[in-house]
């Protein structure tokens, strides 16, 4: 069975692998360390956040995810991009932060292979009121990207505007996914990937060899974002430039930077590598890799104008729907989050402007209201 596009409103139910631990005695010993940090991982953990046991090891802490979402939205590799594809949706840590980015993206696609983990991600997105802002795909991200490139290659050229592939490509009866991928414009797409790192053994290495990252190494990730070469040989004068999507890769903090730099073709813009810290220590890095597909300048200008109008309208609607009086969050959650925010702001110099704080308070009040209802 191939990957499946979930229809709007379609939600996988939580199953026996999805847990909301409330007492230490319930928590398996190997994830107790992470459970103690639960309010740093999800600020609204107390409002029925669910994770699978394996998801605890890989979920991005919310303040880090929020900062990455902010950085990516304004980074040069995202210039003119409107569609964000999260290859490893996980339990929703990053994709929820992207969906909260004030309408920055026209479409956010989250891909997750494990059904239980995807159920947790959808449930957690619902807690944060962004379930319907995300397009969910259940399946292997590499298979999804293969299908994506098939809609953009020479074979089947012209399948734009939702037309689907024919013949063998429809054997898994997933015309909806084919239609979605065919309708995406190359110049509007950007990929974010937070892959599994192969356990915790990377911590013991001074420089982490990304070619040995399991189950997917760095080269596999980069190839998934690169248009495959045509099977037939072409004369050099007729060969087309290989399309490469811009990528933001979430990797171990001590990753080999030479391996990352070797990916980018000669003459391409420099790579930005940013370390993201938590309480004085780097947790991971994000490599911002440029692509080679740009949107038309006039089209980008029109898009920015439309996006500004859309954001102002959304802000006005949110202001009108916020109740005046709402109950307080659990004391434990507030204390943990306040302590975490202070240290994190010192580490990576978060802009704590009044506007940002006001928006955060609005989201917090909405979560509390939803939980108590």
C-alpha cells in the first residue's frame, strides 16, 4: 500500500501506543528524563498532549521549534516559497510551530510513516488549534518525494492544476495524493527534515559522521529533494539543469560540516548553519541549504502583498474571538515554561517584543478555554 493523503477533517484515532503520562510511575525508565522536561517540550502538555514512547526521543522542544519556524520564515532560502513540506512530521513538534507562523505558508504538508505517531501529531495539532492548517500524509516520505518528482519530470509533463498520473502510478488507488503533488509548483516548495538520528550514540562522538546516520543518511535526504536524472541520455546542449529544492535539515549539533558543505554545487550561495540552544547547551543545528528554483520577481511581489493582507485579516479575526476571562494554566506548567523561556532567550537572543508576547498570551488563553470546555 502506498502513501495516503488524509482528507480534510480525517483524523487517525489515538491507539494503545499513544500516551499522556501524568505520573512518574507510569513512565518507562528510558524516557523518564524527557518526561521531566515535558513542559519544555510542549508548553501545553497538561492539556492532553500525547506521544508514543519512541517520539519522546525525537520531538523538538517547543521554544526551539518556534525559533526555527521564525528563522525559516524569513530566511533567504524561503524567499518566494509558499509550500512547506515536513518530511518527518513525528509527533508534531516542528509542524505545529510552522502552522502557528501567522499565515506565512499557504500550505504545510506533514508526512509521517508511523500511524500511531501521526495520530499523536494530529491530536496535538488539535490542542494547538492548527489541525486544519496542516495537510497530513500517512506514508514513507521518500516514496512521497518520488511521486512528487514524477509529476515534475519529462514523463508526464504538463500534469498541472491537479491532474493525476496514469497507468501504473495509480495502482495504489491514491489519486488524491497525486493530484495534490501535481498541483504544487516547484518554485514555491521548500523542504524541512528532522530525521531520526539512529539513537543516542551520536552524543559520544566529537564529530558525527552523517553518512552513518540511521536509518537515513545525509546523502539520501539530499537526493530526495533533488530531481532524479532522466533515464535516457541527452545531448549536452539540450540537458536541463537538475532541480534542487531548498532544504532546512535538523541535524545533531556536532554534525560534520564538511559533509554538509560538500552537498551544495559549486557557485551556489553559502550555507547557513545555526546552532539552537536550550539552557546554555546546543541541542541541534539546522543547515539551511539553498535550492536552484526561483519564482518570478513580479509573482513574488504580488504574493507578499496578498500575504500581508491575509495576515492582517487573520489577526483581526483572532482578536475578535478571544474570550475576556479564562482560567489559569496549572502552576507547574507555568513555572516550568517561565524558567525555560528566560534561559532560552539568553542563549539565542529571542526577540521578546510586546507584539510577540501578546500573541503568545492569546494562544495560551485559547488553549485553556478549549481544555476546560
